[in-house]
C-alpha cells in the first residue's frame, strides 16, 4: 500500500468517524415540534457552522495521529510527495465526489419542490456531503488499487 | 475504427542501463515508484513533460521509449 493509498484510507476513516459523531451527538439535538419553526433553521445553521471546522480539525488530527503511528511502526516517514499521477487520481476522485454532491443537491431541491419540510432538505444535503466525501475517498482507493 | 495505444520499452531500457531499478528511475524523473510501475504496465499514460524526462533518463529519443501501437478494440 503506497503512502497515498494510506492517506485515502485515513481520510475515509475520518469521514466515517465524523458521520458517526453527527448521528450520535448532533441529530438527537434536533428541535422537536413544528418543522417550519425558526429554531429548525437556527439548528441547521449551527450544525453547518460547527461541523465545518470540526471536520477540518478532525481530518488534520487523524492524519497526524496516523503519521505518528505509521512512523513508529515502520521507522519511515510518511511521504507527502505527490506526482502527476497522484494529482490525476485526486482529480478523478474529486470529479466523482462532485457528481454525488450535485445529485444530492438536486435531490434536496426536489424535497423542497414537493413540499417536504426544510429539515428533510438539510438532511439530504448533509448526507450528500458525507456521501460525496466517501465516494471521493473510495474512488481514490479504487484507482490506486487498479493501478491507473 | 482503429484504436491506438501508447506502449513503451521502459523495462527493456532499464535493463540495458545497468539493470536500473524502478525506484532509481523514479528518483531520476522525480515521480513515485508506483507511477513508473503503472507506466510500464501501460495503465497510465504519462504527460509529455514526464515522457521527455524518462527519455532523457535513458539518454534516448522519445520514440525509442514510447511508441504507438494499434490495439484490438
């Protein structure tokens, strides 16, 4: 497994951890009652405002912890050098992730168009965000495994 | 319709150059060993820039390293 495959695996793990954090700690705080109340929008606003920095910090923290463990276990530095093929694979993975997010965004708008509560739209948006992250990481792993 | 694939003589050239390893070639052209493996297997087509650097590493013209071959559709 190359350094970049390991990085993609770590990124996949941190995305899954964040999804678990979201399901366990964030969703249970959803305000009960009227789904069109201002508190619902307030809640989702805070979810996004908090989750964005938390996901960035978590990604960095997981990468650092992984690098330390990897260096201790193998006595070699985890390489951060990316050549043209790594960048090409990254771009293809990003393209797949964007397809998923675009579909999710469209689906979120459909939920609004057919009169579903805004919270459904937010849930679909959050899921498409996580889904696109997962698809990006899995695509990267697949392309590295395939050897392209 | 004819389809063309870019093939290469990298493996042969490496052995003609004192059995140069994939890692040594990778270090010379500043890419990872995995990229050299992918190019040799024909799974990745390098950029023109990288192709020229590989040719220069073997001190050979580009067409001695890479060539077009008609492939079965």
